[in-house]
């Protein structure tokens, strides 16, 4: 895969295959959760939406696999392979989330989520730690924690203010600023917010 193909791709399976050895368990699991949140209104069996929320906590290391298995319905766990530990399980879960996504608008949306969660793997983005001021960190924390239900999107207004704060801190990187000011949606795991909050 080339950079131009990555930027234009509407094939999330190919993108995931390219990312396989570059992706953390956490980011793969958050991608699965973001895919589930896209179909929130269709998650009608008992506990399915709560299961996605618990799976996000698991991805963030806030609950154990055992605790997640106790709190999440077996149907959701088996459908999305959310409980298995390790990168292979996370990768399998990500692939299962896109395997049956055939309409063009769905595959394009999943590809967009991948570009939101994973930095462009072909371009090293220079991130100066001096930009991580207390204001920038506070704004990033608020954007990350106060997401828009039920989709779980990060508020675009908050991200625009965050971009302004980064500029005030000296950031002049167009990739960072345009990502935050872009149309989104942005989800938990957004690569810029993750960098600010020191998440992998």
C-alpha cells in the first residue's frame, strides 16, 4: 500500500492488513467499538450497548478480560471476539468488524475511522512535547471524556478549540491542525488526542 492509497482507501480490510504489525491492541479494540457504535440503534439484544461500553473500558485497561466476560453478553463477545487477550485477538476482532461490511458507504466510513485512529503510517508527524501544555492537555482530556452519545464521537467544537490551543502553544504542523479541524467523525483513539494524552 502506498501513501496515496492509504489516504484514498475505502477498503478497511486492506488497511487493517497493512497495519497489522503497527497497531496496538488498544487501538484495534477501539476501532471495533467505534464500528459497533455506528450501528448502535441495531444493537437490540440485552446488554449489547453496555457491552460495547465495557469493551471500551477493557481497551483502555480499566477492566480486566475476566471482568468484561462477566459483564458482557456472550453473543457480543462471540460476534466481535472482544474478550480475547493479545494483539492477535484484537486484530481478529477488527477484521470481523469489517468482514461483512459490503455497502460502499459502510466500508468508506470504516476506512475513515482507521485514518482517525491511526496516524498516516507513511508520514512521520513531528510532535513537539512543548505543545503539550496544561491547557492543551485539559482540553484534550475534556474532549476525550465528554463524547457525544450514543455514537461516542468527540465534539468537533472542542477539537477546534484544541487546535487553537495547540497553535497558541507553537504548533504549526498542518497534519495535526487539519486533522483536529477536519470534518470527522473523530472517535475514542483519535491519533492526535491520543498523542496529547500519552495513550498508545
